[in-house]
C-alpha cells in the first residue's frame, strides 16, 4: 500500500500544487483513508488529534485489525548545522517545504519516512517535486514518529 500512496501523493501534488493531510489505513477487513481538514500545528495537539481519530475510526468499525498506516502531510524541514541552536523549522530562514509520507507496519512496528521537496518559482507555483536525499544517499529512512502510534493507541483503547 505504501508505494501506491506515494505515487498517488506525487501525482496529486504535481497536479494541484499542494497535498492535504491524509491518513491511509489498511485493516484486515477493509482499506480506507481519512482526510484531516483541520490538522493541528502544535506537536502535542497533533498527538491528541491522532489518538482521537483512532478512537473514532474504531467506533465506526469495519476495518478489522490494523495492518498498515500511511500518513501524508506537508511540513517544513531544515538541516541544522552542527552547534546551531534549534529553532522550529517553520521559523528558520533556510527551511524547505516538503511532502512527508510516513508509514507504520503495525505487526513489526517498523516506521519509515519518505520526503519530497517542493520547488516553487518566484510566484509560488510548484515547478518540481524532488525526492529528498538523505546524507547517506538514501531516500527512505527509519523513523520514530508518535503520530501513527497515537492513532493505534486510540484505535485499540476505545
């Protein structure tokens, strides 16, 4: 499912110039997605939001046991120089706009993340979407985000 979501997200961004926050859910009985129109900005609020989304999704039923989650969202990212004091990426003058796609295999608890950098022209129009390359040359990294885990916690602790 992760590869399909990545391709779909790339196509959407290239067509519309942005991507809404979306969670794709693969259960043992069904696959679905949830569009999050009012996704919070603050990290703590995001965690609570995801736990609540998990709870309400479980109450709707029909998915069965969770197998895989894929969260697609836009974000700011910055590479800090050694010794540089941390500042929120959204406030950093050298930030880049990215599409982040994080996945969680529920059985193994393995989390992975892929990011694409938005390249816009002077008018703000998206001209290119480029896979973000990590310092080791890879484009996929192991990750530990609390957001997908919070969804699972809400889903399993109704």
